[in-house]
């Protein structure tokens, strides 16, 4: 549910949210640039981790609609942001004092990683709350300010121990307060590291830093401020301090061997339904999506000089691809502007004056096409061509621009799997759904691995069979198949669906990779339309909310499934990337940062305790730990996400709703840096994410079972 803002001139009004990270003297603390600067070709697009010059530069990026891939972070006085950039945009940022530190993913990498995953699969076949507190929230009023340790956690992964701390000062309005954490281990080793101020929506939240490596388990932590405040000493707690039951001998897993397109997913669903008839129903969700289709379009004229954009009313696959459009000079004086269509050719005969010179403008031509061929075509003046003379041009061929020759060109039926022994609503229900955002290729691998584990082990593992006796499971592997097909075949950074609500110049084909609706900003609770932050009315923005709440088939399907099965009491929305574990509230109003209502104490406890269990289960696979600073309510640990699905499920339907962001940063001991993995990492990484987070979903099923049993015992 990352907020990405498409960085185009037309998106400059999408001023949404500033997740501000700052620390006094941050520019001076920044390290020297790398010996070999990271560069891109001017027209190349990539996901880049950038060290920004200062807070002002971040604020400008936010205000101009930059495609931010997750919340900017602070490390050693630097502001680090993951941005989808062209080479020209990166060069512009660099000229302003920013430094690229990592190419997380290039625009072509997704296709290469997809192809690599397919080849690997073939080879295998041939071979056979807010960030959670510690319970030690202590303060000490020494000096001008008072410090409260909100977080002090440690864990070990890959043989390295990490410590994370979060501290708040009462001097909230002083941007120059510096806070330092000091730690000591049981064997007497000691050290310290700085924390950095975090503001959200202009309001101070706390000071924090990324997890810091320490030599062994820390036994004491204190914080001091530049104003003289000193916290009481606390003992850092083990995170997450929860372990799932061990897997029995012969437990079956690893059912994912390649990236899966929506066509592949459809085939997988069909196969599972056939293979496990006694445990599976396939549910066709009620609203068909637009499908992998677009209107056919062409430039009539030269966009560099003057042109009109001509677009078919019907989709290109509906007989409009290949239609031609042209302007002609009648060769006679005093002729009127006329428009005719015959034999799949749209002909615009330009008006002439008494001397026989053509006098029609681009505006005249667009208006004439719209007036006389409205049932077949619509025309707009190309941005920058308003009022210019219309040249004799064409014929130009209309085309929808879609490259996916193997994708069915028709409305798409989104499907859900229903798993369980008792699929009648008599058991507590769990919903797992993924790929609301098209470019998040690893997410359906998680939900499908989870589904297949449950089904395959039901026949051999009594514990799994018992879970399927006690819980009714629903899985939507791809909520947004149209956008996913576009991401696999046309533009791998596509986030939204394929419905184009843009009008006027925004329909110019130059913006084709910015069209669509952000499915996870299209729900009804805490929405943009209700005045909440984190979505946009700009149709070219990466988090465009649509024309109205639930205007899109994709979002409507999720809610329709939940409403049709009121036994669903738990839900997990699987996104990527960055390693987050979150729950409501997910949105706030900008004035005063007023969030949606906070869960009750009992519900907050359930959210956090369940998170510990699920994070512990994820860590069992390869030691991946979701940081405590990234575990908590969406609005606190990420940013405001107006109109997200978890909020509607929780506040309107009473469902305990969580969000995964799979794809945790990986620690690089050689550089001492946390490095991002991106939306479409090399398949080995995506495979690892599918295995660990599928284990997290299995633990969610246990959470639902235990909660239902506890309610029955007290009911």
C-alpha cells in the first residue's frame, strides 16, 4: 500500500503527505559520494535509493508528485528515499545535491527476472498500534526536556544482532534537539548511536534510527538529549519473542517455482480446484474488470510542432486497432471543414480561405471530430498545440499500444479460492488477498504458496487437517489482473488498474504509463472523498482515488466477497515491498493529524500479540525479521493511506484487518547498509519471500482459530 506519486508535469498539483525525516547538521553528517557515481541513461527508468540533500528537497519531491516507493528513512543524518526515476530526473536531483546509493531495480529487470524464473521452473520440472512499545515506557526529567523510551528491541538474524530504539522528547517544537542512545551488552561491550527526528504531516512523532548492529545481546539502553534530558535505563526486549509450532516431518511446502502472470494464476486456481475437490470451491467475484484493453489512439500531426490526439471510443481489440486517420487539403478555395469515415479511414478535409489556403486550427479539427463522429472517435488537442494551424498529415494508424499477445482481450473474471472442510459459513473465516498493486509480483506467490500448503498437507498432517476443519479460508491471489498483465507485458512499474478516467490533455498517449486508479485508495472508509490524506484527485497520480468510492471493479470485488461471507473475521492484504506489518487506523486528516478512531485497548492488544506471532512465524524460514518500528498502525509506521481496504474491512465490516509489505530490506555487512529488494527482485528473493510470508499466513489461520475458540469458551 505504498504511496507512489507519478512524477509528471500534470501531477504537480498532487500535494499529499510529507513524511519528514530530519536531524540537525544532516548535510554535514552525510558521507562522501561513492567513487563510482550511479547513473542512468536519460530515458531509462529505475527504482533508485537516493540520499537526499535535505528536508527541503524531500518536501519538493512530495509536492511535485514524485513516485515514492515507501516512507523515507533516516540513517546517520541522511534522508534516504526510494524513488522511481528516469535518468533525466536522477540527473536533476543529483545536480541539486542528492546522491544515488543503490539501483534497486531497473525498468527492464522485471521481464528478465520473470524469464529467469520461468527457465528455473522448467529446469526443475526437467530435473524432477503505533510502533509497539516495550512495556518499559520510562521517562526521566533531567535538564530542559523529558525523554520517553517508546521502543527498545533486539534480535539476531544471519548471525548478526541488531538493536532498534525509539525515543520521544517533550521538546516537540524544537527541531534542533539531538538524541543519542547508549547501549551495553552482558559481557561489558558498549556503544552509542544517534536518533533522528521524525515528523509526519508537520507534527513531531519521535526520534528513531534504522536497526543498528551490536556485538551481542544488549542488556541496558539509555537515551540522552542535547537539552540535558536523560531517560531511565531500560532492558531491551527480544523481538518478536514468539515461535510457531515446529513443522512435522514430511511437511510439504515450496510450491512456487516461477513468477506467475494472471493467466498462470488462473490456471493454478483451476488445477487446485480439480486436484482438491473435497477442500476447494472457486468463487467467481461479481464484477468483471475492464480486461487487458485500451482505446486505440494516434497522433494526427507532429507532436513536436502541432497535433491532435485521436482516440477510438471502443477498445482497440474491438475492431479499432489499425483504423487510419488523416487530414487533407481539398485543393479548392472557400471550402468548409468536413469529417468523413469510410472503409476504416477517418478523413478530415481542412477548411480553406478564398485563396485556397488551409485555415483550420487544431482546435477546429478536434471539435469537428467530436461533433460529427462522436460514436466512433474523440479528439483532444495535443498539449502545447492549442490554436496552432492544423497541417496536412497522416494517414496515422490507431493502436492500443498493448504488447501482451498471449493475454485474453476481454473483461476479466477475478476468482477467489475457498478452502476448508466446512465451507458453509459455520467456521471463522480468514481472507488473504494480494496484488492490489500491479507491480508487486511477489505477492500472489505468497497467497498461492499458502493455499497450496494448506491443501497438500491436509492429507498428511493432522494439525493442518484440523485447521481446515476449524477455519474457512478465502484467497484472492490477484485483485488487479489487468494492471498485472500490463506490468508483465508493457511497463513493469505499473501500480494501478487499466481504467483511464483522464479527460482532455491528460489522455495524451505520452501519459499512458500514468493512467489508472490506485485500487487501494478506492475504498470507502477514511477516503480522499471524506477529506483524508494519502490519495489524489489527479488521474495521473500514482495514488489516484478514482471518480468515487468503490468506483472500480477490483475494489468492489474485495468488499463483495467480505460482505457475502460474514463469517470472515480476519483478513491480510499482501503488498510489497519494504518489510512492514500493519493494521488500522490507516488514514488521518491533515489538519491536526486526526486519525480514524483508534482500536480499543483489547483490540490493540489482539493486533499486537497476533503480529508478534505472525512475525515470529515469518522469521522461521530464513531469519527475516520485520522491524518493530515497522510493525503497528499504518498511519503511524508508514503514512496516511486514504481509502485503503483494511480500513473499510475493519471499521465497516468488523474484520481484524492487517497488511503485509513483503520484501524486507537485506543487511549488507560489507557496506554496513540496509538495501532494498524492489517490487520484482530476482526470483530467488521472490521465492524466499513467498516461503516466509506463506508461513505467516498459516500462523494467521492459527490466530483466527484460537480467537474463535476463546470467544466460544467465554460466550
